[in-house]
C-alpha cells in the first residue's frame, strides 16, 4: 500500500497524511501483515534536503517498509544516512531500459516502477537482463495514465507554474487543443497556421488503464508488483478496484481465473475515461487515447428511443439487462455532438415498460442519445461493505501457529509463531496469566479448550496449526480462557508492529549521520571550476544549423540527428557533423534520444565504437540508462547530462558525478536563487549549464499526434519535410510539436525561454554552459542566436565595458517563436 505525507509527495493537493497518521497507518497495516510504502517522490530543492532527510529518518523509525523516491540526490543521501531504509525508484525517474535498472541498483533501489510506456515483452527483457541485481520490477495495472513519460512532463509547469515534478500538476493534458500545421519562415517559425482535421479536441487525454483481462499474463511474468492508481479517488473507488484485482490475482494464482464481465462493469462504474490495455499490452495510437472527452464515461446501458415532453419521461432501450435505482447517476450524449452531453441523478423509481425503461429526466432527451450509467447505488453499497471488512472472501489474515500447554500446576502457556507475508516469522509467548484449577465435577475437556483457543475472529490472524498439551483434568471459566486468548492476539498485533520497526540504536545512528551531514554540507564554488570560460552549447538537428552555429562561434554543438534510424545513416550524419566542427575546433556531442528504449540502446552500442574512432568524444544523455550504455560501450567516452536528468539540487549533480559526466544541464524549473544555491553547494564536479534559449521541451510521449494524418516514421516525418506542426490551446497559443524516428512525440512550450539578460549573473554564479535549442529551427536562427549570446557572455567577462543586455534581449525576441519568457528563472514555481 502506498500513501503520502503532506510534503514531498507527487499529489500535493490530495488529502494526504500527517506524520502521526502515517505512523498510525503503518502500525495498523503491519498488525495485519500489509506492507506500507511512503511516497517521497518529488524533486527536492537544496534548501529542502535537510528536512527531507529528517523526514526519511522519521519514516524509518516508524517502520515504513519502503519509500518511493524520484530525486536522485535524495536517494544517494538516503543510502548514506539511512542505509537500511528500503528505496523504490518512482516512475517519475523515467526508467525504461535495463541499463536504467542497473543504475538504480547502484543507487540503492531495491525496486523500480517502470515507465508506463513499456510493453510487457520489454519489461520481461529488462527483468532477464537485470535478474542478477535482485531489483524487483513494478508496473501500473489500473487507473489514470499520463500523456507524457512521467518525470519528463513540464507542460503544467510552463503553462501555469504548477510543476508535476513538485506534486502540483494541473492536468493541462485534459484540456482541449487543436492540431495545426504551417509552412515556416527563415527562422523556422510558423506562417499562417491551418487547422488539421482530428477525431476529437482532447488531443492529449489518454483513456484509463485496465489490465484486468490480462491478469494471468502478469501473474506468469517476472513482474514483482502491480500498481493501482488510487490517489485523489474515493474510498469506494479504491475498495472496488483493489478488491476486483485481489480476486483476479488469487484466481490466476490458483489457475481458476475467468474474465468476468460483471467485474469489468464494476471497474468501469467506479470510474473510467474509457479503458485501454495500455502500452503494456500493445495498445497504441487511437486505442490508448480518449480524444473525444476527458472525463468519466460510466457504462453504456442503452439508447433513448422516445421522449414524452408532457410527462418529461425518456424511454431507454437497454442493451442488456440492468437494474436501476433512485440515486443512480446518468449521462446522456449524442455520439456526433459530445459537447452537448448532460447528466443527472435519478430521484424517482424507474418504470419497466414493454418497450424499455422509463426515466423521469430534468430536461428534454433526443431520440438516439446514448445513456451511460455513471454511478450506482448498489455498487457503492457493496464498496462500503468492503470498507467495513464485511466480505470474508477478501480477507488475507496473517497465518499463526499456536502451541498451548497446561503445566502440572495448571498454568496455561501460549507460544505463537506469526508468519507475516514476505517477512521473517515473529515469535510471541505468554505464560502464567491463567491457572486452571483441578476440576471438582466436570473438567474442561481437551476439545473444549482447543475450541476456545482456535477462535481468531476480530483479529488479523488465522490459525494454521494448534498444538495442545493438556491432560483434560482441570477447569477454568470460558470467559477467562477467551480473555487470555484475546490478550495474546493483541500482543501478537503489537509484536508484528514492533518487529517491523528498527531498533533504537539504528535510529540514533541514522540521526547522528544526518547531523554530521548537516554540519559539513556547505562547500564553496571551486576556483578551478569558477575559472573556466563560459561557452555556448547549441542543440541542433540539421547540418545547416550546425554549420551556422560553428561559424557564429558556438563552443559546443549537441547534434540530435533527425530521422536517422539506421546505423549507416546515423554514422554518416554524425561524420558530416564532425567534419563541420573540426574545421573550427568546435566540440561535437552526440545528443542521444531523450527516450532510449531497447532498440535505441542496441543502436548506441553498435555505432558508438566506430564514432569514437572517427573523433567523437562526448554523448549527451537524458536518462541514466543511456549514460550507462555509453560508458559500457566505450569506456573512454565522456558524458553530458541534458534536462531530462532533472538535476534539481547539488546532491543530484554529485550522484551523477559518479558517471563520466563532464557537464550537467540544470533543471529548467529552477529559479535564479535556486540555481545560485545549487551552484554554491556543488563544489567540485561536472560543469553546470542552463537552458538559456529556445522553446523548452515540455513533453515527450509515446503517442504521435501526427501519425494518423502524416507518414512520420523512419525519417519521413515533419522534421525532414520542412513543415511545422503544433497544437493550439484555448488561449490561442501555439505549442510546437515534433516527432522522432521512433514515433515518440515531443511538445514544446509556446514561448521561448530567454535568459540572455541573466547571463552576467549566471556567469558570476559559476554557470559555464548556455544552451540554445535550435532543433526544428533554421540556420539563420542558429547563427543569429549564437551571436547574441556570444555578445552577452563577452559582456559578463572581467574587464568588459559593455552593459546593454536589454538590446540583446530585444534582438533575441525578434527572432523567437511565440515571444520570450524568463520562465521559472524569474518567477519560480507556483506554491514555492
């Protein structure tokens, strides 16, 4: 069971637990043999690290079975300060390859929640490749899906300042958008964009995941755990969904599972946006998306065949037998006009007629309207029974073996062995609390004593074995035997709770390590790093932009070849880029795909030795798995870290410094003050860069918005056609959209980040790299923007007399796409 505290959890606006409530929930669960994992799965600022670590120590002391973590720096510190605290890698870490799991193992994670975009065969391949690590793999089985790879979504952040990485996602993916296309001007900006016909206006809204029918495949797989998304849902929803999957898992384990349409109906009634089997079981494109509407759909029960305006009654022809009651919720809609849907709760008894079911409705209904049941009084009543633990079929009590002995003096001794699932047995004993007296008339028989001791009703236990030593010659009141039994099992509950908590010495040791870290955590910027000359780092996806950037004076080119899906094509493209860079002694970095699944990892391993021989010396990675693959393929290759690594604090920079990173790009969600804090605490280590200019990549997704309308696979997509694609939001802003050679979609912020005015301050803070993202843009944009930032850096150097950064900002604005913004650098995140 996962739960969250009121800080550092990825659902800040949920009704989360206080620390006292967490401790109580852990004790309650442990007494019933249930494990509790606490989510600490947001990115952490440098200023928050001391409190976050103290929180981990308190969770450790409370007996949390594991904590779910996103922040790599926090995980690294937890390994040092609370080494016995079990760590699970959140899906927010975007681990999607075997190399990523291996990295997680080195970081101290014992379980990884994989990205939801992986099909089961890739999950199985990852499990086989990492079986020696002992890391368990967890996958999502039911509930809401994110449109973007988790941990890689900045859309809520850039639109309204509410960061999903900080637990404040505003779910802009559930809003309407229009798909547009255009030709481009000399800077790669759209000219006269036109709407494209698409099925539905909720382009980024996925269906809900439901793997119920596939439970036997998951049981037979190497998956260690299934995750049900139940946060910000009602207790009734959780009861219905969890109990349904519990029954399915038990049946599948017993070999008796048969998919039950009534169970699926209950899951749909609990909540659904339409169900998909997800990427896990092969659903893609249209099958995974709910583009017609983003909210609860309920269960289709029939169609309106007639409406009586006088009686205000709609006659429904049901598709199948259905029982309706007052209090049930309904949704009426026309398939071709979903925007006209309407709903209500029934407050009268339905009438069964020969032609259908008559419902009194609050407004006129049209013939042909589809009728969905969105909530059921009967289902809610069943859910409440589950919550009250009135369904014995759903109980999974803790097995207990009991040994009872009556001594020659009549003293009753009880000794029990408790077997909590997945944990070591716990032994408990009690003696001398009841003396059986010699019987004067009718002695207590052995069978009678055993019958009283076997009762476990009202406790979390089930008796698996009873061994009784008693000669049947003594007597005690039944109420006294029951008292002893109740007290024994109460102690058993307490023993389970105590056995799950660390000893006092272990907690004190963790507190001492935390105090030592607090004392020595500050470190000044090293003089060696502060003395390095700042450079411009140009991201480009075409050779023309590279050539322009080199000529304009970019110190480093990060080349992400667009549409180069085969080894010969890729090698040829990077060879050409190397030639362009060598002419001006410019460093070339191969910018790897942001998502590197098994096929991309194989390609990296195949082509990298040949590229290293040709002169390539650095690769840029957005995920630790890609970094591990590079280090394994060519041990001498250096690494640069991109924004996908979510470097949010100095400890994360230190953690990635254990790999051959020479450069790390900081999270674009950091403010000026937070960058200064990080740079000050960073000390020795890789050089730090900031995303300074360009339309910030706000989403990377397994869905391709363009593929239903255009051929975009294998290098024939929009990035090689010269056309521009985007989505228009409700305010009229255009967000650029691009696809890559693997049909992953990429959505960018409507306005360009522009930090040219902040260059002097950033240089003083120790920032040594300024990223300009010219991907999807032209040579004119790349060359001119590099020139603007060269002037800004020159102004920031000692001895410079220039100070007109405002003019540089205006020049950048003139060629930007969608205007410019200082973004989070200036205003920070909402709620910080």
